[in-house]
C-alpha cells in the first residue's frame, strides 16, 4: 500500500513540474496566436484526453516529461494557406523567443508560489533555544550555554534558528552582539563568528559559525585508553542515562546532575555491543552500571572521560580513512599539526581543503598514528547514496533529540516577500552547480534520474506537505535552468536559433537544424543512460 502511495506521490510530483513547464509554452503560444495542436503530459500512446478548439489535451503513458506540439514547428511541416500565418516558425524571432522562454520561466516562477504556501499562515519552526554548544568556538568562549535562547543579533530580532543562521551567514570574522535570554536574565554577548565552509552534495557555502546547535546533544562518552573511566568499566560511545539515580536526557542534564554529585558516582549507561552470529553481525543494546570516584571538571571530565564526537563511529569502505587504517573507536587528534577541537570544524576544514593532501593524526587504543591523506569520492549520509569528496570517517551519531519548536505566523505579504527572497538564492546556487557539472567541479555521478526523483518525491511526502512543496520547487528550478542550456532539442537551442535569425536576418539552414536535432537526441539518450546507470549504481 505504501509503495502504491509513493508511486502516486511521484506521479503527482513529476506531473506538476511537467505541467508547469508545458503550460508556460502553451499559454504564451496562445497569446501570440500560434496554433497549438497538442498539449501532452507524458510521451507515447494516449491514455485519455479531449479536444477543444484547435488543441488536443492528453495524458500519455510514459510519465517522464511532456510536450506542446505547435503548427509549423519544423520547416518540413505542411500547412494550409490560412494556417501559415499561425505557424511557429512563421512568427518573428521575438515572439518565438517569448514562447520558448515561457516554459523555463514558468518553472522559475512556480517555486515562488510553492514557497508562498509553505510560508503562509502558522507553521512550526525550530526555535533559537540553544541545544548544544561546541567547545572552543565563539559561543562557548562567550559563555553561551545549552538552554539559553538567542533573541537578537546586532539588535535585530530572530525568532527561528533559520533566521539566526541567516543573520550570521555573512558575518564571519566580524564582531557581532548577540542578545541572550537565560531564565529571567537577559545579557548581551559579543563574539566573532568563525569562517566555516558548509556543503551538501551540490554546493559549498562560506558562513559564520558560532558553534551552537538547536538539537540537544546526547551525553555520549569518549573513553581514552588507561583513563579512570576505562578502569571503572565505561566504554567509548556509552550514553549516560543517570548519575546517582538522577535521569540525564542531554549534556545540560549531565552537567546539572554532576553539579551536586560528590564522592562516589553511580553511573548508568546504555551501550551497544556487537554480537557475531553465523553469517552476520548484529548490534545488541544493553544497560550497564559502573561506580567511580568523581574526577575534576564539570561535565565529561568529572567521569574521567571526554565528549565522544571526535571518536570515529564508522569508516566507509574504500575511503581515504579506510586506506589509512582508521577504525571505529579511534580518536581524531590533529589536522595538519593543529588540534581538532570539534567534528564540525574538522569537517569544515576538510571541505576547504577539497582534494589537497593533508596530514591527519589520530589515536588508536593507546597508540598515536599519523598519515598523509587525500579525500576521495564517498557516499553521503543523506539516504540518497549520492557521492561527495570526503574522508570517510564518521562520528558515532546517537539518536537525535527533538529541538524546541515555536509557532511562526506569516501573513500574505510576509510569505510573498520570504518566497521572493529565497527563490533567487536557490536559482543562483543551482546555476552555479549546473556550471560546475560541465567543468567537473560537481561529479556527474551525483546526478540522478527517475529513481532518485522517485525517492525525493516519496521521502519529502513522508515529511509532510511543506517538505513536498519545497522539493518540488527546487526540482522545478533545476528543470527550468537545464532547459535553458543551448543544447539541441532543449529550449535553450530554440532561443539561440531565434537570436541567430534576429541578428543574421535569416533562419538556421534546414540541414544544419536537422543535424543539430539528431545530435541533441543522441546527447539526450546518452544523458538518460548515464543518469539511469547512476541510479542503478546507487541501489546496487
């Protein structure tokens, strides 16, 4: 049943994108008084349809696109004398350009409408309540703590974590004032966001980092060899459940529990152990209780341990980390000789290094190792099995706690302004990514086909209407920009042909057009085979 539902989500998803694109061509052709013979969603034989006026409206069996068939699209088309003036090629170049441009333009306009409905009215958003603070980064240096709520940046109110992130986006290496609410107390902290390179499979973004997360961090231990924690029986990736019977939900809870605990500590932890069975290994969850004297320090140090985020949770096969010999449980120490303070900063530094070699230091058991490495293409962690340049060493990730959420209301004007602001940003980012595809900056293996579209549609639908509309908007922008490429059979080539005629005062020769169309069809077929191979490789 769920699979059938996902197919429905996919067909609606793709059908909407195709409809928007083809409707752009259709409506502008009608306005320009060009005769439209067919408006089809899908290719191949007709499933159903009807004819009204000059136009047959139909839905066809192959749902991977659509088309608008106009009279006189090809020089070889035979038209009656009264139809000649309504043929596509009979129109002046500026009219043909408008008709061709309308499809991609509607794909770029549609996201504004989609985001308008995403933003309109009341919706839940992640609040600016601090869930976790990274040690050694600007927020920690400014004494911001988990549980604090950030209410202003440089005097401007921020209500959601996205607004906070946006406010800090371009403020790296500049001092800013941050207004913080802690219980009934309000104070202003001055800090300088650190420059960070953030990325996803499509792009890199440089932004300001202060070192906070809205998600409360689970109290997961890193246990050095020979430490008091190890002697007491604690293990790396143990998750603290309680101290002296006081429940511990997150790092803030761990700090509060240890604030009043002295002398001997009874520590209860959740632990995963690997059990080897014939032909398989499974993870077994168990509860362990240990006792040890309280050590010096406020949080992890009080247990003779440290945070577990710099301990390797898993190593991707055939990655740079695997080739160097890193193993789960190893602790990252240095990058090019500099101490690694947190996994977030470490990841940012690796993104900035890109394909340049670097020296990594790590500890395995009681031994220290060092090696020169270069990142290679590895699978991302987003569930779609895309590829990106990476080390292949991932932290032990505990279950994510729920961040605090607030209800945000946007009226029509606010929703429109928000959508009109975000869409040009996505258009610019997408254009940059498409450019990098042709220069090799983005690997072709990251491009997906129908299977990836199916996954995007079904996964976004599972997360709700907002996620579904957002994914549809982003794919619509991709479709619009890709169609503007000057490749035969795409809209961009038709624009080029109209521009050629406008400048040269004569059309592209018929033979040249036929050859270009043949080349375009071959390129399109090769591209389709390539993206299908990418899809199949990801799911092998």
